[in-house]
């Protein structure tokens, strides 16, 4: 009887492990599919729109994604934003974390992104390209000499949130590490710009 119970328990454990393994594989495959969907940001080639209109739409799309435009030059067709800190899970209204990998990165580290748009007129239409740079904050460790000293690391804060107190030495050595390009977010920005342009052109035709 005892032996039968052990065997049943072993079978149950194996079934549970198999279920966990299956769920893990599904999540991994879903993440890979989402990654492939935004593998690269292909530039847009739009017709029947001038540079001024495209610049206005581009700026509006970036602002609606909570970027702040730092520079916009209509002559060169260039738009650049100020650094935007990565959204956390509780900031559900934001959309700058495109893809599960970027969501995880933003929640584990302090990151920021800078978006750039380049809009040029060509013979066959308007060429729109997007580049998003992503950086991760590198903060030197601060030595803790005692348990009492650990409380000095926290600045004045509320019960629900503790703010880290950065020492002058840490601030001086604080750097942003270049992680390369965020192709997924760049593709999402271009997709939104394309959708806005097509929508505007459709409305114009009806009028």
C-alpha cells in the first residue's frame, strides 16, 4: 500500500513537471514570436504627403508616447527626443516597452531611450526612418560599513516607496551604458506614423 502511494505521488510529480515544462515552452515561443515580429525597423516610403505634414505627425506620435521633443529641424527633416526613462509594469498607460524582453529589461534596470526621426524627400515619395537608442544606468556600488549605515542609503520617502540616496562619489562615477538600438520600439513608432498618415489621407479623400 505504501509503495503504491509512493508510485502515485511520483506519477503526479512527473505530470506537474511536464505541465510546467509545457507552459514554459509556450511562453518562450510566444516571446520569440513577439521578438521576430519587431526584428527590424523598416523605413517608410510614403506618397502624397509633404515634409511639413510628416514632421507634424511624427512629433505628435512621439509626444503621445510620452517622449519630449528636444530638437526638430524642418529643413533637414530631423527630430530628436530627450531621454525617456523606461516604463515600469505599473505604468500601464505607457507604450515604450515593446516586446517581452524590453519589458523585463525596463523592470530590472534603470534604462532610458532616445528616439530620432529622419524625414527626407525623394523622387518617388517621402522617406521616413526611425532610430531608437537605449542606455542602461551603471551606478557604482556603495560600501556599507554597518547595519545602521544601510539606513543612510535611503532618502526621505513614504511608506510605500523608498528612494535611494546617491552619494556624491557615486553621482560623479555614474554613467549610461550604450545598449545599442531598440529596433522593436523604432518599428512601433514607424507603424504608428504610417497609420496616422494613411488615416489623414483617407479623411482628405472623403472631403
